[in-house]
């Protein structure tokens, strides 16, 4: 069994200050596949010191040099795509086809997008034409603490590490301790790309230990966190005493509004499949399907048929199936919420508690659809993070908007209609950071992020680069006249 207990600090692999072994579990078999060490405040101290020492030189390098480093990283990342896909599949249960095409592919897509977007930055410009001697200057913010989740490992690592390095920041990354193998491999790629010592550092650990120490460290200038709203709140509180910048990409309970004039079969089927994708473990999943009352029962029938065709299988195999949930904790949470849906009176259309037929081990959940879900129910209000869809009817546009916005979250929203004016009107009323009409895709570099308890800041493209930049105003007066 491989031991991956070292951390990457100041350009070298080093052992933890104190051994604190932690098992990495294959969610398909419930067996231990590797061992890492959970770090401590001492390890964070070393990593932050390395990042602080590297910042003056790295921030002063010409942007073309930083671009060249990330271009090398992209080449290495693409060459190691298959190894990365296997790591992600093993650590968090994404089936190999999905892991290769979507999980690993997301990292490739974001790195490429940032390499395009970096050329859009105006590093220095006049305030206005009538104030040419007052200059607006963009500078890297400094040392950045980055905390990433287990559900989309390389999607989130690249969305944070790459813009930070391109803008001239130095970083300390804490990946999820549940799914750390892909990030350890990414650190090897960083090293191979020739990123200077101290510019990128990685310390494994849990939230109460390493996450809290990183968030509170006085030499960290910014925290970028992706994960649960509860954990994001903890990061914000820990960062408050040193008044560092905090950007958060948190949970979601995204509505999917289907009007009667849409292509119902296509939109219901697509909505169910998107909800179940990644075993439901995506923060932007359309988990609340709101259907116009006149076609509600038709939609339920389509959703039932679609969900029952969603195959559950071994993540180590190729194919268009979903794998297990990531951990025992996640399995227990999903089972509890499915049970709550039944107990609170929602109509169980298909699925339910327990493992799918044919599985006696692994954190596999049954693709589940509930109808007649009311806003006071837990499955309406809480982020389940499993393959569970909640359906409810609405009578008109106003009720659809009210129900869609009846959530503490505001990450994403979806709507389907053939009426262009209605689509625009409803989209503008939805309190969400991202709205897709008729499942239209977002372009590379689109800002990813949400309203309310779904966080603040935006990731991707120029928006993600800007989050790592400070703005300085310099008034030169007559010197530039």
C-alpha cells in the first residue's frame, strides 16, 4: 500500500512535523488504498513562510514568464491525464469514462481558459481620459490559502491554483483529505513544470486542523474556499481577525423550472440525468424540478422512467453509469435525507433508501425521485449531494419564481421555455449567479459563483483572475503631464 504522507513545501517533498496517519478509502470497495498524513499548524507555518519568501520574486516576474510556466503545466497535465483519471476514480468514485472526460477534462479546460484570459488584464491604465495622470494599477494580492473539495478535485484545484500563479501570487493548497491523491499528483506536475520553490505548496489535513490554521495565519493575504456553507462560514470567521480577503464557492439547491411549452421529454430527461451526474455530488446540480401544473404528472412519468434507466456500477470500469458516493459519512447523510423525504410525506416515485440491487458493499445509493415536495420539507431545503431529485408543481410564472427563489442558496438556476420574453423575464428574477435557459452551455471563462449562502466571488476566466488582484491608485499629478 503506497504511503503518501509527505507534503510539498518550498519545492521539496517533506515529512509532517508530527505523523498523523489518515486512511484514503476506495468508496467502491470500502477498503483502504493509501495513507496520507494530516498536517498541523506547524506544517502550515512552514508552507506559509515558504510562500511569503517566494512572493517578492514571483510577483515581480514578467507575466510572460508566468504564462510560460503554466503552458508547461498544461502540457504535463495533458500527458498525465490517464493517471489523473485513475486517481480521481479511485479516491472519489467517479466512473473512469466520466473521470477522464469530465473530471480531468475540466482542469484542462480551465487552465486553457486562464491562459487566454490573462491577456485581457489591464495591469495599468489611466482612471479616465480627463484624469490621465491618475493610474489604476493591478497587483497580485500576496500569499493565498486555497482549500478545495473532493467532488470535483481538478476542476477546483485548477480554478484556484492557476489564476493565483498567473497573477503573481504564491499559494498554500489544502486539498480534501478524503480525495487527496489527485492533488498530490498535481503537485508532481507543478514541480515538473518548473514552478519555483515556495510559489506552490501543498499540505494535507482536515478543516479543524490545517484549514483553520491556514485561514487564521497572519501572513496569508487571501483565502479561497470551495465546500459546504458550514465550512465556508468557519473559514470566514477564522480569517476575520486578520481582515484577509475571502472568496467562497459554497453549496446549492438549484431550481429547474419547466414551463408547459418546453420540449418536456427532452428537458425532464436531461434534468434528471444532470441531477444524477457525478452521483449527485455537484454543487450546481438541478435538484429541485419545478413543473407547470398542466404537464406535472407527465413530467413525473418521464422522470421515473429516466431515473430507472440510470445505471449504477463499478467506477473502475468504463461506461455511462454513476458510481458510489464518496464516503460513509456522505452515504449516511443521503440515506437520512431520503428517509426524511418519505417520513415527511413526499411521494416516492422511484428509488429509496438502501443500496441498489446487486451491491452489498460500497457507498452506492439508489437513484431517487420524489414528487409533491413542499417547501417546508428537508429534501427541499437541504443540499442532499446525492442522486436525489425533488419535484413540485407551479400554477403560473409568479409562483415558479417564488418557489425557485425559496432557498438560502443561489448558485445556479435552470429554466426551459420556448417563449423568449418569458425566458428573459424569469431569468432576471432568479436570485442565482448562473442561469441556463433550455440547457444552453456556458462558454469557457464564464464566471462561476453564486448569490446568498452559495458564496461570494467568481471563478473562471478574467473574473477568476481578478479575485487574486489588488487595485492600487497612484496620482502622479504634474509629473505625467
